[in-house]
């Protein structure tokens, strides 16, 4: 019995709504990522901005018995979570740091990447003082983020190299501020152009980086290729990725880092939902106990149409079809007061009934870290589904329920 079978069973132990982590799929993703590390010597980090469910860090962290070398953080709190719960290396990047944040980062991080030359120049004295004092035994490594002005993303909201992007130092800016020989104190360079893309897009990015920043790459101790690598997706070109990593390591003699978030937990999480009502509009609208706005905001932001599983009678789980491709088409919608709280249109073998359960796929990445309590809607519970070899009574474990206190205590 796979996780969807368990979650859609009439006697399912999982509450609704509930994010359910899929232990077997997380382990399978981790094994693919580790195969890349073993083949190339590259180090892969978990991007906490995409997935930060610390209950499963032991499956992922090399410091806890898993394969990944550490985390990359976008804030002080993510860096602290990485240091305390994941272990291994902690890397941090943000569009800008305050002095208060930077001082705390110096106690938490192994690598800190700056988004501008000005930020590096401002905080360099603090970093050097820490490295000569309390961090002398394990100095903090400093880096700069580059913007190669090469877009691979298809959605401007998620394209770090889109026109007008504030992320990274552009070639002309870096050339005006310093020559390659002036990078003393900078150990590494970071760039990020991808979003859910393959090794072919990385290959084009690397070509663009060499054309625009070639002289600055020589002499660096590490090079970070950022995130957006869809390494665990079916059909991803792993041999090409490994050739690219090997080529750059041989050419520049630097430690190569990748920091995917999505690839770590791709297809490794589910969201249970229940039909509360079916109302008539221009088509039937099934109102669920989940909300796109509160519980899966990328559905509205990207936007995208998540896969939905359901059970029709005693049959195995089925995938809802495209509108019009099965007997009954409806719109799935959330329960918030936002008029646009709509998940999408789907076709089912028969009309949905009040109380019927649905399961949304690929809900571990981004959805869990971006949930809100808008309207006072409670956050979905969190659970974990273990592999089919687990004893029947131990297939599902509830990790957390949320309540009124979680809503109240985030306000004042």
C-alpha cells in the first residue's frame, strides 16, 4: 500500500487537512542526490526556503546519517535551524543583511554570500574580526552572488535574472567596482538562474557565467551553482550534470556546491483534504477544508494546477482528469473569503460528495513553508507516512496539530 492508498482509505489514520511527508520518496530522492555527489565530488545542500520539515532531517543530513552536506539559508532563523537541527555546513544568502543579522550569522554560518559589493565592504571588517577571534578555529568563508544576466526561468516572479532583478552583481557592476585581482577576502562565487529545470539549462548558464565573469572564477576555493536543479525528476539528464560538475571542478580546482530545495522533496509530500460543500456557480464548485491562499499559495502565485488523487468506490486511487475528460467536471476551491481562492478545475468519474476525501500531490515543497493563517484558518496538521515495509499500525505517524494558539501567538 502506497501513501495515497493509506490516506484515501475509509479508516485512514491521517486527519484532514494534513501535510503528509512520504519517507520512502524522500529516501529515494536523497539516494539520487548522493549518487551525484559520489560521482563528482560536488556537495549538495538543502535549500531550507523550499523544504524545512526538521522531523525528517535525519533522513537527509550527513551529520545525522543521510547524504547531504548541510543547508543554505535565506535568513537568520533558517541558519539557526540548519545549525541546530540539520548539522553539517550552513551557508547563507539574502538580498541584504542588517548589522544585527550579520553579527548573529557570524555565530551560525560557515559561508555567507553577499548580494552586492557594498554589503561586502560594509561587513568585511566584522567578518575579519570574527575570523581572527572567536571563529579563528573555523573561519567564516565569504562570497559574492553574481547575476550573469542570463534567464532560464519561464515565470518572471521566480526568475532571479529577469530584467530589473535585484539579485546578484551584474557583470558591468563588478567590472566597475573591482578587477579580478581585487577579490582578496572573497573565497567563492555564487550564481542562480534556474527554477525546476534540467541540466541543459545549467549548461547554458555555465557558458554565460564564463563569458561574463571568466577572469573572476580563477582562484576561488568554491563555486556555488545555486538551486532550481530538478535532479530527482523523471528524465533528468544525470550524466550531463555529472559531466558539467566534473568539467568545472577540473577547470577551476574549486569545490562545487549545488543547493536544490525542490529536488530534495520532489513528489515526497501529500495534502489531505475533505469536501465540505458543493455549490452551483457557472459550474459545480467543491468547497474544501483547505485553502489555496493559506495552504498552497504557489497554486496562485506560479500559477500551477496540482495533481489530485481520489477514490471512486472500491477502486485504487485515481488521478482527477483535465476538465471535460471524465464524467463530472467541477472547480475545487478553498474555504477562505478570498474570491480567488480557487485551486483549479478537474474532472471525476462521478460527482464529489460532502465528506469525500481528496489528496493533493507534491505538497512537501514550498507549500509547507509558505502557509499562512489568513482568515484565522488553522494550519494543516503534519504527519509522516512510512514505507510499505513498516508494520501496519506504524505506517502513519502524526507529528503535529495546530490550533488557536498558533494563530494568536503570531500576533499581538
